[in-house]
């Protein structure tokens, strides 16, 4: 029996709600404070690079994997992770939307997995 199955459902919900409240607080408070402040142009320019940097960091691991872990016999040029990452980066470049880019990347990933038969 795993440790998770031994936890009471109430405790699990308390942890989920606590994590959601913490995440909301840590994201909302800085956004609410900074929305009322006029930041200098160099700072705004610097902040403009953050979304691209975050997206690059998220996808670098998938793109740089030498082989698809679930099917090591699949050649590198058919690696679904590479196609998914590249598709997500292209969509992000066009839309500047993390949500749309993530969905596009997942879609391309699943499509390539299906086509390759992994």
C-alpha cells in the first residue's frame, strides 16, 4: 500500500487548497503591486525577455534529450519531444501565449507519437 493511499481525503484536500492559496498569493500580490507602479523603460525591456526565457527553459530538456525514453529505438529525427517542443516554440513566437503554445506543443507531441507508433 502506498503512502498516498493511506492519507485521509480531507488532508489531501487541505493540501490542495493550501497550495492553490499559496500559488495565488505569490503570483497575485506582486502583479497587483506592480500594476500601479510605472517602471523605467530598461526594466520593462528586461521583463519582456522573461516569457521567452521561461519557455526556452521549459522545452530545452525535451528538445535536448538524446532519445525518446519510452521508446529508445526511435531515431532522434522522429523523437516526438523534439517536434512538440519546436511546435510549441513556433506557436509561442507567433502568439506570445503560454497556454496556446503549450496546447499546440502537446498536440504535436501526441500526433507525432501516434504517427511514429510509440
